[in-house]
C-alpha cells in the first residue's frame, strides 16, 4: 500500500473587502455627524442664552445654539471630508 504525500496547506491572507470597509467608514462618519447635530438640538432646547448688556439699560439675547451650530458646522465639514473620502492609506 502506498501513501501519497500532500502538499502543505498554503496560508492565504484574507483580503478585506472594499465594500465592508466602505460601509464601516460611512457608518461611523454618519453617526458622528448625527451626534454633533443632536447636541446642537439639545443645546437649543435646554441651553442658556448669551446675554450682552451695553452701557445703558439696553441688552440683547442670542440663543447659545447659534454659537454651537457654527462649531457644529465646522466639525461636520471636517468629519465629512475625512469620513467620506475615497483615498486609502496602506
């Protein structure tokens, strides 16, 4: 009786699918943007006003959500630029 020797099994590295990486990056970027704007919403509802007084009795109030929304816009811009970019770093 003769035995046939088998070749050693080759270890093949599993390639990451571009579709799964694409979906994961998009999901986290979308979640981050949603959290940014939900925080603006909560600040608009529960946040204080910015009150400025002049030398006289005049004063003006601005909701603090206006300032928070400015920074949320900038943060959304940065997250979208890097979260949805198509270039890959290997």
